[in-house]
C-alpha cells in the first residue's frame, strides 16, 4: 500500500491488529466536518508504526534535524542525560523493570526524527528489534521513508529535509509503563505516551501538534538484552487540553533548537 494514499487507507500490523491511517495526499478531498489537524494527528501514529505495520501486513545533512532557522555557528541541540553521562539505550536488566525501561527507550527512538535519516534509522532498527524482525522490516521501512508522497505529505522536501526557514520536530514523550505479561525471556509492556510532530516555521501547513497513544510491545531476551518482536498501538488516553495560547512558530523552533530531546526514557 502506498504511503501517499487517501486518508481512509489502513494498515494492520502485528497480533494486536494495529490500525493506522496514512497521511492525506496533496489535493485529496477532505471529509466534511473533519478537523484540519486530523491528518497530522494520524501521521504521528504512522511514523511510529511504520516499522511493524507494513512488514506485518505482508507476513508469511540530516533530514532528521534540518532547519533553516538555525543561526550559523550555533550548536545543535544534543540528546539530554540527567547525569550528564551517556544515557542508557541498551544493556537493560533481565527483569520486569529492565523490560519496561527497554520499551520506554525504544518508543523514544522509534518516534524520533532520526528515523528520517537512513544511517541513523538502520542503527535504531538494529538496536530495537530482534535480528529476524530487523531483517524483515528494513526494506519496507526504507521504501516508506524514501517515498516522495509520504515525505511531502508531512511537509518535508522530497529528499526528506525540512523546508527552508522551518524546523522538523518528531519526539515521543513517555508518561508511564505497565507490565502486562512476563515469563523468563519474554515480556509484554504497555507504554502510554504523548508525541510532538510537525514543522515549526512561518507559514507551515503542518504545525507542531500533540497527540496521545498507548503502545504494547512484545519483547524477547536476545543476546543479553531485550528486543522487540511485535507491537500494537491504540489512541489515547487523551487528557483534556488546557486553555493555553499556542506558541509562535519562532518560539517553537527556538525551543526545539535549545532543548535537546531525551534519548533515554526510564
């Protein structure tokens, strides 16, 4: 299925029958009464789920951080660690807490802007998935992230870079985790999180917005670490939004540049 198909197209992934709608094609007619931000909200789920959904449906200059608004010579935002030391991204404990930490960290990696960079994406896939799952997903993942229809549908240039004067934002913010099954070398962890996705810049048609999801990760202990075999996703729970004024595009871009995204979660 093409990632630039109509908004009603659906992919199903994993044993949980994950459903996600792909971004609306440029020029496609909208359904009456649907919020203008609906396509952007659904895109966030697509980015996080593409690794599993496409492969499972067929079973049997960085694009990530490009910004024309960064000042010359200004250091880019760096991943943040609470202690100042390298964040934990592997080597999780062989217990329930280790499984929950792995799931939270993997959600952060899979939802990051680094997924739009080929070399970084390959590294994430190897870090997150079991070897067999990584091999099964890599080709389909590359096809999606090199698709002009997908990239332009979320407001990026055809080469995956952010338009001049804008900053691409894709971040997952875990709120909490829950162990739903655990037995020796297998575990299932649910993670509730919010996601920021879009472009910060004047005149953008896809401004940075927030959405909420819960993912369920099936993990397996492989070669001394937890790795993902499968996962499913559902919307929410979604909290009631406060009556706060949205920040300007300049303020949003400045925040993204100054506040490094967390490469650890728990």
